[in-house]
C-alpha cells in the first residue's frame, strides 16, 4: 500500500435519487458481491471489468469472506462488504446472501453478469444533483448541490482499487489467475446531506493506506438499515 487516498481520487459525481427531476444525469451504480473462492464469480468479475470502462456506469466489486473456509482466503474480503450485502438481503427480502450477486442502483439484484438489468437501468431516467470533489493538501472536499424534497442521507466515501491480478492456490478456483476490477478497499461516512441547501463535507486522507489505483466519485441514495432513511454514498 504505497499511495494515499488523495492520489486515488478523481472528481466526477452525481446524486442518484429515483424521485428527483430536472437534475443532472448520473451513472448507473452496479455493485457486485464476489469472492476469489467462488468458482461462479470470475465471469461476473470480467463483466465488472467491461463496465468499468464506461462513463455512464459506476461498477464496484465488494469481496466477501464467507467463502474463505473452503481453503482460500480472499485478500480483498471486507467485513463491510458482508455487512452491506446483508443489508441488501433484508431490504430486497432475500432469504440468504449469495455470490455472484449483482445489485443495480440499490433496487434490484441479479445473479452474476446480468447485462439486461444494467441495460434497463441505462434506459431509465437517471436524474441527479451536482457534486464536486477536490483535494487540498491531505483533505478531500465534497460539495453537494441542493435537491429540495429529497430525504436526509448520509454521505459515504468509498475507495477502490481499479485492477488486480490474483493467482489462486486453493479452493474452487485453484490454479486459476483472476483479473479483478474496481475492488472496494474502504468505506467511510463523511457526513449528512439534507438536500435543502448546498452541503460541504470533508475527510483527511490517510497517507499510505491505499495502493496505486484510479477511482471515480458518485453519490446515490439507498436505505440506511439503522434509521430507515436513505443513505447517500459517495463512491
């Protein structure tokens, strides 16, 4: 881990809110829950790689750890990824979690590399609020425009590694070399956005915490499992 979060930030963002109108378009947010120990996951990982090249899609890979007991420990697995997937299981009324699970705009889930779901989301109205991301010294500054009428949301900063190659020694993928893309490495809460006025939040970027990467920024509203309010995720 040789580069700081500051070096991994790029300025580009939009707020996703289904009820919003007359706002800037924002990317479709695609979240893949995956594992290096799952033999069904590599095609879905490759699909995220294709989506990562698109400017109208923000694709993120959340590695989970519940496959680790089959003989291979996923080096990218995060407890936060498992927590996030469990939240989706409750909100989407799923009886259990699974991989590869593809969640589109926080509203629908599909197995693996379901391209039709992403195509449908791209064809829909994707209004958003403008977001500006800048870096000053070691501080990441986020400025979110007003969106009257939307519910309060939490602003989340997600750092991710753009690409990695992993040689798998054990488990279901033993002997395979996996290409992995947009791998989530950290999730942080920055503050609250209420939509009424211009909001500014910031975070100090800890030096040396994140490996060489490239990232985009986006903001979207999704249910908060603790309060029931939407959560705005800056990614």
